[in-house]
């Protein structure tokens, strides 16, 4: 049975504000409501729900984060979209953020995430929406187009295509295989993420890295900062069972591209979506456009001027 609650209701493995590890992530501005739903496996999952500004009645936007990220990645993007009179839903996929961890790590894959999102949409009564997917979130969007074609009106794919280049996959596997230490303070956590991602974001300031760290780490009851995801989501990478063919979703991308308007956002320094692949994807239809964000790797934050303009224009073109 699918259930939906809001206003920071604690669930399995989660607690009210100020209590426990992931409960600390509930501290927020009043910009969104907290939503909880149960998926087909009985896991209790979480989403941020940003209400649309008063105005036109428009389709909602659903934003999907990357492999080891969570809904906080869209905290600077969602309010701007909501200001365009669109409700914005930003879920934490199972095993991330405030969503419950799966006792069976083999369930951590794009097809399961897509089914979880169908449960979410059913809970909220959403029959049609515009999707924004970053990295893994883009792959999940492709899969969704095959599971329920009528759900997706149009989509924005952030720095990910149906085939991941071996170089990019190897880097992701290397990051996934790392055992990240716990940190005592936010400064050390920020230094750590800067060391991992400075090639992708060469112009980031100290304040940018601190914001980055606050999105991906949570503080536990012991006062230590740990990454806000189940470490077991990366087990496939640690066991070296993932190859480029594992994430070959060409049929799913073709399904998504058929009869839909798409926007592809690419970081100019990206090793996950190379320029040739982005060009090939854009050439599949006259309704696919591509924007490149300069001096950024994988993946753009979507707050960059080029990305903001392109996303706003795209959403405004969708009625």
C-alpha cells in the first residue's frame, strides 16, 4: 500500500528533526514540504515538495539526483523552477539522504529506482510531468519512458547519455571503491570533496566546496560527518562487475527521444558525456537541443548562467 505524509514524519531508520543521523537533514527553510511514501518493497522513502508560485496551472517538474547524491543537489535550482508556476518534486532515491536503506543491495539499480518513482507519482496523483535527471537520474528518466511512456512530457538530461565512456566509468568506479573516512568538522569535509572533484569544478571557491560538503555529508549522533548514502550502493563497482555495456541504455534513450522535446546539458570538461556522444544524441531529433557549460566537468550544478538560461527557456516552451 502506498502512503503519503508530510511535515517531517519520522520513519524506519529516521527520526524527527534534531534526533539521530539522517534526522539532522530535515532542518530546512520553509521553501519545501517533506513528503514520505512507501514503495512496492515496503521501504519508506523521502522527497522534497516545492509548491508552485501562484499563477498558471502547469505540469510539475520532477528532479532526479546522481549515483551517490540526494535531493539537496537541487536546493538552488528547485525554487527558481517553482517561481515559474511549477510544482517541483525532488526525491531521495532509496539508500540516499532521508530515504530508507535497502537490506538487499542488489536492488540498487536504475530499474528499481524507476519503479520507486512510479510509486511516488501514484502517491502524489501525478500522471504527467517534466523530468530533470542528473547523471544516474538521467538514466532513470530514460528507463521511466519505457515503463510508463505517458508519464514524461519532456526531459532535461544533465551530463549523461545512454552509453558511459570507459574512462568516465573507471573514474566513477574508483570513487565508489573508496572508503571515505568520517570527519570531525565541515572544513575537513570540504577539503576532502575539493580534492576529489577539483578537476570537475576548477573555479570553485572555498564557500562552494563547503556548500558541496553540506549537501553530501550528514552529522551522526557521535558528532562525526559521514556521506549521506548507503555505502552498499557502490558494491557493484567494488566487485568490478560494472562495464560500459552495463549502462548501455540506447533503446531506453530512443524511447525517451521519440516524440518528446529534450534538452541535454553537458559540462565541457565532462568525462561521462563526451562532446561526440552529446552531438550524436542531439542529432536524433529536431526536438533535441544541447547546451554546454564551460569550465565544468561532471556534472553541472544547473545554477551556471548557460544552464539556467537554457532550462528556463526549455520549461517556458512547454506551456
